[in-house]
């Protein structure tokens, strides 16, 4: 779990010690956006008979959020890469002055979709 904590900390998430213990760590992006990093044994309790996906081979969800600029999206992705993640761009045919998005994978293969959108 320490690798994941280090990765998300480098991206700008802050650990909330009040909701962290040996089973999991709460990483906060904002007061309203949190990512919970859980041990497999603890996470399994929430799955009602399902198995944990091998996120290196399959995906069940994408966590998406918007950043303040294209530069911020690119910086987030580069920081992820420096800290053990990867990223790529999916061409959607949308001009960059309307929307820019990169898909970021954490070291465990979980997918974060970070974007900037002209509002």
C-alpha cells in the first residue's frame, strides 16, 4: 500500500489519517473527492461474492475529474509517470480548445481520466 500512497501523494492527494489504518488509507483530492486505498482482504468484504479484478488485464471503472487547464492535465499525467504510473491520450475528435483529456493508470492499473473542458 505504501507504493500507492506515495503515488497519490505525488499527484497532490493528501492522506487523511483519521480515516486510515492497517486496512486502508484515505487519500483526499478535495473535501468531496477521496480515493480509498484498501488491502485486498479488506476490499473483498465490499464485493458480495465478486472477485477483485486484475486491473493489469481488465477494467471495471474509470474515475474521472476535471482540472483547471490543459497544462494541469499534462502535469498531472507526467507526475503520474514519474511516480510509477502511465498515461495515454484517446483521440475523440474534439478540438483541444473545447476539451483535453488524458487517461492515467496508477501503478496497480486503476484508471483515472483527467480532463480540462471549456465551460
